C-alpha cells in the first residue's frame, strides 16, 4: 500500500471524530484519495481534502471584499497579458514583435503568475538574470503594468489572496485541536508554502517512499516528509525502488512485462486487453500515463468501452 494512504487509514482509525485536514494540489486528487480509502476498506469521516487556495480564500477574501477588492480571477489571464503587451511601445521591444504568436500570451501569463506566487515584484528582477537587456526591460514594464491594473481596478489575483490570508491567521478554519497533513512531494509555490507553515493545529509529516540513489529536488526540501523504504511484502514493485534487491527463496518473484506497440492508440489498446486478461476489477487497476495526450486517449477508450474510470493528473508545470 502507498505509505501516505496507509497513514491516512491509520488517522481515520485512530481519530474517527477528530477534524483531519489533507492538503492536495487539486480537488480531483483529493477525491481519488478518498475513493481509494473506501475501496481498500476504510470508512472515513472528518477527513477534509482541501487545496491551499480553499483555506486562503476563507482567511483573506472577506477582508479584500470589505475594502472593495474583488478576489475573483475573472478578467485576469492571457487575454489581459496580450492587451497590456499591445499597449507597450513596438520599437525596441522583445515580446511586442512576437504578439501574433498563438502561445505568447499564455506563456507571459504563466510567467507573471508564477513570479507573483513566488513573492517576486518587478523591481526584484535583476538585469544580470537575462541574456537580453531588452527582454528584461519589457518584462519589467509588462509586470508593472499588470500590477497597476489589478491595483487600479481593485482586483485580486491568487497571490493577493495568499498575501492577505497571511495577515489574518486567526481566521483560519483549522483549529488548534485539529490535525493536518499534505500530499507528499507536492510542488507548492513559495506563497502556498508560507501559508502551510503558518497554520495552527497538529502538523503530521506525510509519509512517502524513499528512492535509493535519487536526491530530493531543491524545491521539495522545504517540506518535511518521512521517507520510508518500500517493503517487498506489501509492495510488489519494491525491487524497482531498491537497486540490488534480491528475491528471497520461496517469495513470489515480482514481474514487469514490457511490450512494443505501433503507435499511441495501439499501446493503449494493448493495455486494455491486458487488463481484461487479468480478470481483476477496475478498482484495482492504475494506468500511469507519460503525458496528457495519453491521459486523454485512455479517457476516450474508457468511454467507448463504458468503463467507469477516474482521471488524476500529477504533471506539474
């Protein structure tokens, strides 16, 4: 069993009535974890799957609304970035001549949003970090124009909501007698991490597998987690995580089967045939996809065969 699911199962058994909060990147992941607990025989109550934004809105949104600031994400996005970009001078610009590129607005919006969620302001962007001074100059101008827009229009993006929430910790719905944990190795941005580190209640370190010979990425070092070695008795794929693992005599030898297919669709069809050949129920099958394209194809194939499936994307941009 996944160590994090096993940990949640233990919490449900030990504290059936205690409020238990689990932070997940998306509600879809929370629903999937809840479904798996039920499928594996664990009845749970007061286990609340929430995103950091859910808590930040409850802590900060009332105070923003009180000041006449709308904490909605409407009118913010790629379209706004393109409008602000077109207002910049064309001469000497770096991005402005590329305004006709179909994905430019999306890329600029993602950049500005990530900078904001990292707590970065336009004045924090150093010229030395850019190969092109023109690129630095125009990005700073665009970033500044965005901040002026949300200030003049009394709008609040996600970064504003998180910053406001940090000023009102007494409005946190998590009480001191509650306990909470988080999905291990979730890629929280700095503002989300700051909010989680400020929460009251009993913080439980999430448990996850230790991967031998693999160092923890720097972006995950700020989150505390218990890393456990995979047990061959409970995880048939433990040998993949432990180089040099040897199956003892009498133990069932784990097996991984590889095959080649003539394209993405043929690959998914072969996966479906192998699932049918095992005779197991769909509740006990997981298909790990390498890309969103594979994920969409699995969904289309499942609809065609009337298979009830749940999709869960763990791809972080």
